[in-house]
C-alpha cells in the first residue's frame, strides 16, 4: 500500500508529552472507502492518533497525508475539517445550549466564513437534509430540545449526526458505543455499517462485541504503535495481543 | 438577503423593548422642552442629561454583552474603546471652540497653548469636521480592537488570560493619555466645550437632542446585535462560547468569528463614548481606569448575560442606584456594588432578565402541558422559545422544554 493511493497515510508518527511517548513510530494506512476498527488498551494512543490527524496535536516527527497528497501536519483544525475529515469525540461534545436542530444546522456542509453565516438563510434543501438526519439518528421528536437535555446515548448519536451533516470523506469515530446499553450499541454498529457504505470510517472502540459486529479489518495499538493488524479473529489469536489487551 | 437579515431582529420581546425606547426617546425631551416647569411632569434638564448618560452606558453594556454573553469573551477593557470614541468626539468639540478659548488661539486648544506648542499635531487634523470625527469614533476603536484581536485570537488567548490582557490594554492607554506630550490634554483631558454642530452644548434643546441621539443609537445597535445574534453567525458564536474547540473541528475559523464580533462591539462602545462626552462635558484619562471596564461587566451580569435587553436594563438600574448611593451614602457605593455582584453571581446567575424569562418559559410550559393534559384540543403547536437562544427554524414537535440548564463544556 502506497501513499499515493491511500486516503489516510501515517508514517513513523511520534508524539511525546513531557518525554512520555504517546505515539511511537506509528504507521497506518487507510484505503479510500475502507472501514477500520482500532482497538488497544487504555492509553495506547488511539485518541492521540486522532488528535494528530485532525490537527489538534502536532507530531514531533513522521508524516501524515490525506488523499495521498495533502500534508495534514501543516494544516489547522478548521482547514482539516474543511478538507473532509470529521471527528466524533470520545466524550460526546455537542453544543449544549443549542437545540438538536441547531446542532445539526451548524454542522451542515455550507460555507464557513463569518459573512456567509451572517447572511445565511436556511434553504429547503438544508431543511430536508436536517430532517433526514434527524430521522436517521432517531431524534426527530427531540428536534427543538436543547442538546443539554439529551441522554448520553442520544448525545453520541447527535454527534454522529453532526458528523454526517458535515458530509466528510473520512469519519474518525472515537468510542461511539461508550456508555450505551447493549441494544443501543447494536444499533450504533448498524448505523456505522450503513455510513461506511459511502464513507471511509475509522472507529476506535473497546467493546469487542461491537468490533466483531462491524466485521472489518482491525488494528491493535499498544504503547503508541501498531501491535497487530488483520481480522478480529486473526489479531485475537496473536499472543502479544492477548497478553496486552484481550487477556486482561 | 438584507431584509431577511433585519427581519430576524424582530420578535415580541424586541417589540416591547423598541416601543419602550420610542416612548422614552419622545417623552423625556417633550417633558423637558414642552411641559411647563410648574407641572409635575416636567423633566428637568439635569435629569435629561443624566438619563442620556445612562443610555450611553447601556450601549456600552450592550457591546460587552455581545462579546461576553454570546461569544464568551470576557472583556475587562471595553472602557478603552468607549474612551477612545469619547476622545475622538472630544477632539471635534475642542476644535469647535475656536477663538473662544481662554487664550483665544484660533487653531490650538488651550492646553496646547499652555504647553507652548506652536502648531497642531498632525493627528488633530480633520477633527474640525464633524463627519471626520464621526468616522474616527468608529475607526479608532475598531482598528485598535481589530489589531488587538488579530493577535490575541490567532494565538488562541482565551479565558482569564484574555481578560487580563484587556485590562492591561486599558491600563496602558490610561498611562499614555495621562502624559501631556501625547497631545490629548493630559490629566485634565478635554473640556470647556462650547458647541456641537453649531448648537450651544449647554442649551436645553441640544441636551434633549443628545438624549434622543443616544436613545436612537442604542436602538440601532440593539437591532444590529439582535440581527447578528439571531443569525447563523450568532449560533456559531454561542457554539464557540460553549465548546470552542468543537467548533473548530466543524471547520469554523473561530478566530475570524471572534474578530468580527470583537471589532463590531468595540465600534459600538466607541459610539457610546462619543455620545457620552458632549453630555457630561468632559473626557479625561480617568475613563480608561480598569475599574470602569469591570463595572460594565457587573451591569451585564446583573441584567442577564446573552439577553441584550438585560444589558440595557442592568446598566440603567445599576447606574441609577449608583447616582442615588453616591448622593445619599457615598462611602457605601463600592461595597454595595461588590455585594450586588456577589448576590447576582450566587443567586441570579442568569441575571434579572434571564431569570424572568426562564420563569416565564416554565410558566407557559406548565400551562401548555396542563391544557394538553385536559385534552382541550390539539397538541400545542408552538414550543416556547428559550430566551437566549437564537431564532429557530425547526418545525416544533410536541411541547418540549427548552429551559434546561446548559453548561459550557470543554471539547476534549
Ligand atoms: N495532552 C496530553 N498531555 C499529556 N499526556 C497526554 C496528553 N494526551 C494524552 N496523553 C497521554 O498519552 C497517552 C495516550 O493517550 P490517549 O488518550 O491517546 O489513549 P487512548 O488510547 O485514547 O486511551 P483510552 O482508551 O483510555 O481513550 C496516555 O497515557 C495519556 O495520558
Ligand atoms: Mg481515547
């Protein structure tokens, strides 16, 4: 797999916090259209990896390329989002004092400059899009509820909805099922599989049943670098993986 | 495009406010100029000027509410923009004095003659023309805010650090304007004004005119603030206030948004200062005092952040109290102000207007659900609007509460 044909390409990425290596020579490639699950014990560097991709954290060394040619290490968060990389945070972060509807409207793909938004008048197409998203994330009847009043699971879904509203090429989804009931977790997996039909997706998750139900290639991170890669069964059979992660 | 932009500014609450303002703008001058002095409805000139001063403070509070209430930028330096607008107007008024000064110099203001200056500094050119001074009232605070904001927001200075550098900004200006060789009258500032636009500045009619102008400026700026905060841009501002880094990850350039409201707000503060100076008859470096900016924040907190109307109400109420206290119990005022701030922070965190409209929303909520409960017809079609929330488009579903507490949260 080469950089040129990849959607996301990380090579030799290292990040240290006060000497502690959160990412250590991490290399990873995501193909266009691919869905990838990333697992790894707490502190393995999964979230830090997303921080690097989305411009929140600058790597100390290594290369990060999007669509083969765009160097992400020289762009900021807003530019990277505009390039088509959307992110759902580990701790759901929605705009609490906005309604569910407004959260989606803010995320909706549209010109992002202050003067465009100042004079923006919502179009019929945008309304339809928001209504469709509301339906997809099952929040239609909560449309004018403040996001602060949603349950944890609903916030997770709203954030996924916001991610979709951005219409990104690549979705980075950090622990979408955290704090969800089993039923909600299963629904979330279905939703993500659905999304993966026309988007590239990287999902970080601890829940093994969830990862199994996605049925995609799995990358195991440990101490900031890739420990194993392959199908879930393949990596589960790897002794080192069992040792650091599954066998706990 | 423009019409829908302005249309957004209007709703029942804005309507009430505008009607009240219209009444004030008309009745106070009428009470002063047309009602005979013997009548109990006569408004004495000193009261007109006092209320005119309150209106300019209200405009300043509005400007602070725009950045603090809606975008979370706690400015502790807005008095600087206010004072700069005031100085620009003061320079115009100084140059209107002409030969009527103590030294009778046709060109140089008295203080320059006193300092033995031979010619007018270049930056005083043009201020003999009202239109130029009026432009500077907007441009000088606007430009300073733009440059300051450009560096501060790009370097992502936020929270208490930003508040501290705004204090430093106004303090630096205070020290600078105290110096005689700055050419702004030093310690004494600019005063002894004679007339404005050819009208005697002491005349009752001029005073009434200045009062009406202050009221009008407040109304116009209120409408601008409403249009801005109820637009999609306004929603982005609130998003920045609540979860700044999340907003970035959606692709919004937060620094551009902050720079926009910050500059707009500074210009409004400048207008407030420009209307303040002819009414109080003096502008001196004391207006830059850091404590002044802090007081403005208290007005806004008392009235209610992110409500606009609350900022106006807070400014008027607190200043009314201040006028009363400083006459009746001058030693107590600062303690009263401090106590008020503590009280509001602890018991009325949403301020007067925020608390009232929450109560109102809750009441309507209860009435709607009880109507609905009695089966008295169709489900309610209108979800109550939350006070601070920008205008909303979604088709209201069944009645839902929008009054829930929302807390700012850091994006991870
Ligand atoms: N800003 C930071 N400053 C210092 N240390 C950090 C910072 N961000 C992350 N770390 C450390 O880097 C390591 C990797 O963190 P990261 O959040 O990427 O782990 P993770 O794989 O997402 O773990 P989890 O499954 O718990 O979410 C952890 O030890 C963490 O404490
Ligand atoms: Mg994590």
